[in-house]
C-alpha cells in the first residue's frame, strides 16, 4: 500500500509507543509467501531492537531491525497485510485497511489498575501476556482444523484452554529439545527420529511436527502408531494435505511393535493401562534418548493390590484407585531411573481440566549405580507391602535387566 500521510502517522504513533509486539494478519496479497508476520521487542547489547518473524507453512525466518527502522518495516509489511494488532506498555493498537482502502485506527489505554504506580520496567513485565511457544498469529494448520484458531490466526475464545494445554505440552518438549541441543546430541543426528505410540487423531502429532520443523527448523522423521485403520488412513491424508512429508502413520500394536532402526524420542500419550508399560519397555530397548509419557487408566495395580499392614489405603474404592494409580506411575518413573534415565514427573495440565494430568519425562544420561539400585530397592519394598503385579517391572525382570 502506498505510504500516504495518514497511514504514516498511525505507524509512527505505534512505533513511538515502543511496542512489545506487533502481529500482522489478513493477507491482502494472496501470493505473498509468508502466512503471517510478527514483530517482537528484544534487547541486544543493552539496546532495544525488534525481531521480525515471518512464517511460511513450514518455516520461520528471522531478521532484526533497529528502533529507528521500525516505521519503515511496518509500512513495508502493510503492502501484504490489511491488519495490525500491536501492544505497548500502556496501549493496545488496532489498524485495519478495508477493501475500499479506508484506514481504521484505534488506540486503547490499558487499565490504570494494570499500569498504576509501577516503574517502566515493571509495567512492561506486568502487561506482557504470557509468551507461548505457539502464539496467536502463527499459521498452524492443525490449530485451524481443530477450531483453536480462526483462518486469520486468531484464538477462538472457547478453545483457549485447549490452546494452553497444547502449549504446555510443547513447552515440556521444548525444554527436552534444549537439553539435547546443550548436550551436543543434535550435532551428531542428521535427522531426529520420533515415534508416537497410540497417536490417535488428536492433531497433537501434527502440532509437534510443525513446532519441530517450522519453529525449531529441525530435520525430523515422525512415525505415529495406532490400532485403528481408519484413523491411520485419515492421519496420512491430513499429513499429505499439510505437506508434512516426513510424518507418517502406521497400524501397529504397542505390545509387539518392531522397529529395527534407532529412535531418538518416544512419545506415548494416554495409552491405556499396560499399553504405557509396553511403550516404555520398547523405548528402553531402543535406548531412546528421551521419553515423554502421559499414562492413562491404570487398572492393573488396582485390581491386584492387597495389604494387611496399610489397609487404610485400600479399603475405600476411590482411595484405592487413586493410590494404585500414583503407585503405578511412581514405579514407572523409578524403573526408568534404574535403567539410566534422569526422570521427572510433571503436571501436564491443570487437574481441573483433566484428572489424567501426570507426564513422565525421562532423559538418558549417567545415573549413579547407587541411585539406580536405590530406585529398584524402593520398588521391591513397595511390592512386598502391597503384593501387586506391574507389567513394566515384569517385562524388565523377564528380560534379565535385574
């Protein structure tokens, strides 16, 4: 769009407010190769600069512009977009260009309760929205198909909880990927290979592929595994539609799935009951570098647990069920420790959204012999007191691991 004086004045007003972030949306030029563009304020060598992030369907490109170049940059992007949403410490801005080239501009002051008596640094921090890895304005096909984003990249209000849950999962994955980067592991891996057990049609696998290839710019191969043929066929069609050429789905049973190549990361989300144990057993046998597991429906220990010394924990059905579930996940995490994984048990989502909110994250590293043996000793004591069977324990024992 031509740089008329009215538009220039509005862009200058936004720039003078030292925006925290700017999001461009509503493409006016459908041939433009970028689906959306974001500008984020950063500090570089103590100076304020702006990171311009341009998103294609598969990649993100970054450039840095100085503060005095910001107006020019905004005007340049408006050759391709019809809308700007910007946020500064004190104001929210919206600029829209109609089909008839009319410019609509609004500037709303933030609540005085928000900016009150804080200093500039505190104001900026207080007003900045939580920064998600997957943010509003990104072109994420799975989010659009799930109804989380509109076609313009706006969050649908009724889907905001789902948006946060998926971002929470990606944050946990991102932390794991950072560990792999810091350790130098990724330098030795031309392609990061990931297996997703019991993928279903949750679209989370598609979001993960987007994050790894577009946001992180990694070369990955992901295999999704599920028992349902119609689900697998549908997922392969969706992957083809999105152009995700290194994402494939296969029919397979977790308990007897065979894969002869190396696997770097194993993910198993909501695999029911002992299916989680078989997935973890496979991951251990493949010597997977990282494991992410969200267990589900732990019936096994609940059905066999019995004790004379601590009957108070088993005589009430609902208490017994929850105790058995927690025991199951504690045993799984401790067995992973015994097998040489640094293991954490995290809250996946808020318990108000789902009672199945535990995620086990394990990273293969050097665990001392003393710690490994202590983990196995604790499991043995627990089994002796409560007299139950547990599949992962039995699989590893039968395999001669202890």
